[in-house]
């Protein structure tokens, strides 16, 4: 996040003080317009003031439901401890609840996991062994919650707090509050959908896949819901950045059409840099969470697709319950992975596109020299700060991640199928 004193220098155009000194000396109080007075009033606002952030933090109010659900699932125990500030503390009520919930859920997971491991140990056939591993893989996300949830809660709290600071700065520069049309309604629909999807997914697997007992689903509900909610949270964060980018570019175009000055360009340059940093901090804050999320998806898709292909190779394509169940699992995980990568790709495209088009449309011959300098600085800032989401350098989240995943999964499928073909054929009827 750009420090307040640097942002102040940027939007107040102090770097152009020497170039504009003769203009400032000749300007008197009678020349000020109503817009200038309003701008002076907005410049008195501070993004470090919690009450000010609370007033302008529309994003928090809109997606508060998601944060409440994550606290209920004991995944992300962050709270709004004071106006305009989201914090994480190991001594907070939310964290104590998360620990208690996690201990209770762990007991259920261990009981079901023990039964699944017993089933796994009794299997002799390679294909059935790989198939049985699938149910154990689904339990793994529960055990990394302290690492990928509580372990990054402090960084996530800072990221969420920075959203409030950005919205104050957005108001100071543009003169209007950042709005997220229909986002609150969308979040309610998505949240309910995540809960229902988890139930429907587990019940469908219970009906289609042999050996997946109904009583075992009790250990999976909170895990599948958490996976769905992680995808939803990433989608909402990317959508918010996309909306902020579009709103910023529209306001920039509007203000440039009214008056294209060096001070205006400088203000929007620093505001855009703030938004670009917000995009990058999204990946940094959730790096652990979504790195493990991707690994889980890769492993799950590989096992499910292999199981389905193995059934087809052995028995032909007969639309058995087992085949359909495995394809449902693969399609489900593939869809979540696609949403994760695609929404990031779309949001990064919007960050620079609008303001860049506006900058390139300005007739530089019709503006003064200081304004030309600021336009050059803005274009250089865009080139030197490309919009992308990186999980702390481990991976860039965009559509290329999908092609990389397909390549990796294909390689593992080929290896597994070659290993299957190399195994000696078992006599018919000796499955286990």
C-alpha cells in the first residue's frame, strides 16, 4: 500500500511545484470555483482515519456476509475490531471459536478417515486402490486450515483494511464514492449456492460411487463448503477490482474531458498505482490458501479422470454409476479451477485498459508541458507495473494456469495409464 505521505505528495502535485510556481503566485481567491472548494474539502480527509474509512468502505458492507461465513466455518477468524480496521488476534473470540470448531470437526474427520484408510489397506487391485485414495484426498484440506487459513489471517486483514483506505482515496480524487452495483445480492446468491452445491455434490457422489457411505459425508460437508467459499471469495475480490478499475477509468475519462491538467493526471496516476498494488496484494495475502487450493484441484482431477478412463478401458463406455460419479467429480473440480483462473484474467485486463485508452486519446499538442510530463509518467507507470495476480511468485493466476494444469494432468494420466497397462492381467472375478 502506498504510504499516506507519498500519496499526499502525488495527489497534491508537489513534484510539479517548481514548474507551476508562476501559476500558483498569480492565482487568487476569486479564481477558485465551487469544484475547487469541494476538492479542498475532500483533501482534508485522511485514509488513516478509521471513522472516515468506515463511512466510505462500501466493499466491506457488501461482502460482509462472506467474511461471516468464513468465521462460521473456522477458516478465517478476522473481525472488524474498530471502525475502518479489520484485524486478526489469537486471543479474539472468533479465533477461540475457530479452534473449538476445528477440534470438533477434526474428531469427525479422523473417525471417518480411519475407516477410509482401513478400506484402502484391504484393497489389492491397483485401480481400486487409486479410486479409494480419492476419498482420502478430499479430507486433506481440513488439516491445512491452520496453515492456509489462520496462518495468513493477518495478511488478509491488512488487505481488507487497505480496501477501505483505497475507497477514501478514490473519493478524494474522483469526488464520488466507489459503488459495487448488485454485488451484495450476488454474494447472497453465491453464498447460498455454495452451501447447496456442497450438499448436492456429496449426495450425488454418495449415490454414484461405491463405498462412499452416507454417514461418511458428515466429515466432508464443511470441507466442500470451504472449497466452494474459497472460489467464491476469490471471484468476489476479482470482481471488486474489476468494478473499481472500470469506475476509475470512467471518472478519469470524464474529468479529462472537462479539464486536462497536470494536477489531474498526477492524482489519477497515484490512485491507479494504489489500485494496481491492491491487485497484487490480493495474490500475496492469499498465496498459501490458493496455492494449496490449486494443488488439491490438480490431484483431484487427475485421480477422478484416471478412475473414469480406467473403467472405460476395462469395461467399455457403459455410463455406469461409478463412471458418472468420477466424471461429476472431475467436472466439479475443473469448473472451480476455471472460475479461479478466469476471473483473475478478466480483472487484470481491466486494470490498465481504460486509463491507458484515455491517456492515448489525449492530444498532447493541445496541453501544456507539465501535463505532457505527467502523461508520460502515467504511461511509464502502467508499463512498469503490469497488472497481474501472483501467488508470491509461485504462479501467476490467469488463463495460462489452466493450460499448464491440463498439460501437467495429462502427463500424470499417461504415466498412470502406462503403469496400468504394464500390470499383469488379473483373473476375472478377483477384484480385491
